């Protein structure tokens, strides 16, 4: 399933708007639509940051999915899960 995401960001003293679509797992989205959208948006924002290499003043201003659902606070709460597969 795809959702539309709009992200307003601040970097280099200016605001930017990036929009696009992201894939989400349908069953997860039906159970927790906002959290699932927030995780997908967070992953997408990380890809944008790595591609464009925004400076240290990068901030997420606003995140909206499907045109009307504000998930800014949830996206700010998302943290990566560090895979702990060390042999010791």
C-alpha cells in the first residue's frame, strides 16, 4: 500500500518542502495507521538527508500523510533499531 507524504524541513537557514509516496505494510497500517506512516516517513527523511547531506541545523518542521494527517510529533519520536548481532 502507498501513502502520500509531505515533509517541511529547515536547513541552511531556509525551509524546504519535499513530497512523494512511500510504501507501508497494509496490515500494520490498518492496526496503527499514524505510527506506521510515521516510521515510513522517518525512513524516507533519512534517505533524503543522506542523499542531500543536510547540515547540522537540519530540522523537521512538519510531516503530513495523505494530505491531512499531521504526524510531525510521531516522526520526531521514531528512533532506529540497532541490530545487535554481535557474537559476544
